[in-house]
C-alpha cells in the first residue's frame, strides 16, 4: 500500500471513494489490529496514509516530525513519508472548520459543548478556539478531569449555543444512537456531528426536528481528505474541489426512497431506476415477505394492521442503514413519522404522486379492497405524503418515462 487509510474498523469508511475522486494515485484502506500497528509503522512501506480511530494518538510515537497544530491537538490523522522521514499532520481541524463554515455556523463569542474526550475532541476544541468561541466545555458520560457529565450539562450549561459531537455514537451500523438530548438546551443555534455514516445522524435529525440547524460529518471528511491529498502529492487544490466531491459523494451515497399510494407504481419505478443506475433495489413489502414468509395482506388479514406496522418498522430500521440504494416502501410506511426520520438519515424521500383516478382497487389488499376504502385512504394519507417528502413527483405517464424524468430530477 502506497497511499491509504489505517484504522481498526473501516467497514463504514468513504475515504477510498473520496481519494479516488481526487485521482492521481491508488488509495486502499487497511484494517489493523492494535498488535499490528507497530510493525506497519516501523516498516514505513507507504508514501502517504490517513489514520482513523483508535490510532490517531498511537501513531505519534513513530513519527519523526510532527506539525505544530497536530502536536498541540495531540492527534495525527495524516502521515507522509519523505525519503524515509515520517511527517505527521492533523487535517481534521481543516475539515472541521470547513464543515462549520459550510453549515453557516458562527462560533464567535459562543458557548460550545464538545461531546467526547477522545482524540477528535481535541481537534474540535482547536477548531472552536480558532473560530472564536468564548467558552468551550467537554462532555463525558462519567466524571473526568476537565469535563462535565451530560447530566450536569443539562443543568449548568443549558444556555449553550453550539454542540459538536466527536463521539462514535450514532455511527454505522449502530445508527440509532444520539450523544446528547438537544431538546434540553434552549439556546442552541447549531449542532455539528463529525459522524458521516449515516449521512444524517440521529443527533442531526433530532436537532432539525426541533428547528435547530445541524450538519453531519460528510463535508468534513471530504475537506480533510482534500487537505491530506495536498500533502501526499505536494499540490494545492482549489476550494471548489471540496464542493465538487462533496456533491458527487452525497448523490452517490444517498438512497432514493419512494413513497406513495398503493398501486401508484413505486415498485415498478424503483426496479427501472435500479436497472438504469446499477444501484441495489429494495422493496419493504418484499423484505417483509422474506422475513415472515407471508405477504403483507396476509399478515394484515390474519394478525391485524398493528402487527404488520410493527414488522414494517423493524424492516425500515434495518434498510435505513444502507446507502446508495433505491428503496420502494409500502403505501402506509409514511403513517409512522419515525419511519420517515430513519429513512431520511441516508435517503431522499420522493412522493410518487399518481392521480387518484389512475389508482386501482385490488381485492387482495384489505386496506384498499374497495373504491370507498381507497378514497378514504387517499384523503387520509395525501397530506402525509405531501409533508413527509423531499420531492413530490407527478407520475401520470408510462413507467419508463417516469423513471427517465425522475432520474433527471435526482441527477443520479
């Protein structure tokens, strides 16, 4: 490996995708056990590497020259081998400052709470300090010197202006974790989460539901990677490269989630889009059948709608963890606001709005087995489809034309 990423667990990493977009060199992730780190670093058989948790501090003992910023932070995430001499840098601070600016957050004279006390928390402290924060406080789950517990923060620092999460809480595959109860901070102007997988963490989604501006870590990941690449190849890149790669990566990783009335053509449309783009296809109703051995209408008829909805929620909780897919949901998935919040963590919700007079009654669908039931369902659900989507897409033409038009809207 000449260029790449080292860490203990790298299944969630997007770094290879980013560096391949920058181009000009091969880039490979390499997972290392703690007992393998010394041999790897002392061999020095690389030109440039990025370092992720839990090795950002541990690698420092093998580095000959450490950049002052990295030394002050106490963490290195970029190492360059120049004729056998190892140079260590911290490009995370560049990335985090870029993310904060990208989110439109003004930390000048602000009170900032930093979730976590690990290596990345020191980067967050340096970034907040650089951006003019007046008061910076570390939060931890237990009593530690130099930090306060989350419970104490709710009582003593409810006037905080910004929260920066540097813990792995909410990282794939355990995406339903939230580092702090943002509702208990009444003066919050913004929330920043360094976690980038999922694209929008539980912390970000909960913050936005309260009307608080919030950003997850994808932009930071791209910005720090561009900065690291500059050190790898000794070349300056324009800031526009970060924007370009961020936009491409977001489209590449974001799911397209189709919602809409039964019979609106969601599954057919999703299959066509999957075939045209090469993205994996999932249908929540089909996944329910795979899990239970029963069709949705059979579960509803035999065990009731509530039991079916519980199963559907479980399926959506799992499918929401994936990225870069096309997902067709059952017509009633939008009834549960939690389903939409989860699907939005990695996806864009598209309401397939087929005119009511084009919808069909199917006798094997107990919730819409008659014209009267279908009419009542449409009246009940239309406001939810409209308010719980990111894109409302009219589907009054052939499936092939619909797919082509939707792909043009999505630009994927």
